[in-house]
């Protein structure tokens, strides 16, 4: 069967489903569109989703050459969930063992409706185990890719990450794009006593754990916040009040647990750090009354403290374009209490360009910019004036870094502090729903949203770059 025939086979079903959805949602979307136009001048309704059918990927039960067969089953289950969370496939797993055959019967898998088939065999056991994986193109009846992946002892810190690496390889093989499974999200978490420490969680919502446990700040309550990952995923820069109750910038080495402080040659509050894509410089804000700005420091070499912006305005939250030449930041240059999003050269000279949808006499409130690692888009959150719930917006820039389109992405509840995944299509963000606070992941192409973690009070999250099992 050709791919064109396969697509035609699914197009009718997809069209019918889309018609039913629009009949049911049409009135609601018309109302939402009107609200968006009123609340966000110049902003289009940002319902972005895939209209074509997702390919069906079947996972044949993984086998075990020798050793504990449960290790193969555990890896298979992790991979299946990762591929669902990629929002790129319709995944068929938990299939009967009768489908396990030494030779792949492509005609059988085609009848079942699979486009792709994954088969796997675990050789060895424990930390010495290796997964032999094959990706089969059912339509063309051939092995499209194969690989061998080192695993880890089940229950060890590296086991799940090793399986996530397998999942991302499958996404890379099929789409030639990065996956998001072998990643983590770091965020600060507010506890009942008012303390805030850094926590980290795997992209699939597993392995939640605490990174910092500081004492200090006002009344001895630890406060750490606004974490950002280094480009290689081995370090996290963040703001903490742990020394004398003053906000300062620190870097945590995830492998050693050692912390390094950014020096403070200027007086003021040191906040909102971000790494330059070269991994050497940390950019951050220093606010000191009538003199504030964005500064940088070479934290690898321990030198070269310098300024990027200096003004009476509060310039904070720098975020870099993938090439490192341009940064987005937040500033109240148009008035106190009315922050907007700007972009400018990372070297500092030149006039900043406004990105957020400012309209005269309606100053708005837009903050927390994050530049996508793929493409030329900036996500942030905001609202017009001081009314309405915060929502996430995405500015699409053209080749000259001018705003081409701004879209609102989420609607239910409050949505704030977006951070891009390495694939440039998923966002993690803080949300408030009827059932409480949490972190949520939204796919901008399909519109799928899932809860990453709920029942906690998170503050701005940051999505890591792709990680390896050795990065903990």
C-alpha cells in the first residue's frame, strides 16, 4: 500500500471528526475570538493544530535474550508513553504476545493499521543490558533504522533516562527532529511556610525531586527561584536570597552539587539569570532604585562583568535567540506597572524593538519572555491593563526580527511563565485550574495539553536541553 493510499484512507475519518468538533465548538470559539480581540488588541485567535492524521506506530512487545524479562517490559512501557507524549503518533502498544515473531509480517501489521513498527530485544541484564531496536516502515516493508542502546539497572537514577533516549531516537529517525523525552523541567516550588526551593521533574511527570535546600533570607525562610539551564544541561543558574536576605545569582553544578556565585560589583538586586547559547556567559538583571539594567558575567572563566543595558527602567528576564545574537527581555519603559517585551542586540547597542501588542492608552501587562530554540518565536504571558486572567501569547518574528503575528495559545484558567521544549513545539507553563495549581505541557501543533504535576504551587519553570543518562 502506498503512503498516498494510506493518507487517503484516513482523510475521510479525520474530516468527519473535524466537522463534528467544529459543530460542537463553533459557538464557543466565536465567543473566545471576540474576547481575544477585546482583551488583546492586534492578537489573532491562536488555535494551532494539525489537520492531517497522525501516523500510527505499533510497538511489538519487547523480548529478552536472557536475564530478567521485566527489564524489557519496563523499557517498552516507558518508550510507549514517551511516544504518546511526543504528540506525533497514534501509538499501539500493550499488544498480545502472539504478535511477537522472529520475522516481521508486514502484511499483518498493515492490516492492523500500523504505519511504523518498533521491535526491540534486550540482551544482557542489569547495568550491562543493551536494547537492540529496529524501526520498520510497514508501508514500504523494510527496516528504516536500527540501533543499540545501553540501558541501566532498573530502579537506578539512569534507568528511565536511558529509556527516554531510546524514545527520542525513534522521533529523530521518523521526523529528523529532536524529541522531548530525555529532558527535565526545573522550577521553584512554594511551600506552605513560604519557602521556595528548586525542584526538578522528568518530562513525563516522573522522578520529582528537590535540588536545593537553603536557609537564609527574611526570617530564615529559604527562597530560590527563576532557574535556567545551561546549554549542555549540566548546570542551573538561579536567583536565591540565601545570603543575608539579598537576591543574588548562583550556579548549581548538577554533577557535583557545588554552587558558584556571580560577583556583585554593583549594588542592587541580582535577579532573573539566563545563559548565552555559548554556555560561558550568564546574563541577568541588576535593579538598584534609579539605576537598573541587564548585565553579563563569564561564569566559566570567572571574569568580565559588563553591562548590556542601563536606564531608569527595570530591564529583566533576558532570553536568547538560538544564534545568540539577539535577546528578548522584559521592561517597564512605557510606564511603571506596565511591563512589555522587547528585543535587542545581545551586545547592547541599538534601540530595543517592542514585541508585545502595545496599544496607546491601553498599556497592558506582558512578561516572562522565552525565545524558542527552533524557529523565530517568543512565548510570554500577559493581559491588557489590569483585568482578566493571564494567558500565554506567541510572537512570530520575520527574518528581520519584526513581529509578523501574535497568537494567544491557551484559554482555560490562568496560564503563565511559558518555557519551550527542545523541539520548539511544546511549552511547559504554570497554570491555575478549578482543581488548583500545577505545571502543564501544551503542544502547539495538535492543541493537546497534559498535566505535568498538580497539587503544588510552582513558579517559573525552565525546560532543559536534551540530556544523557549521566546527567542527573
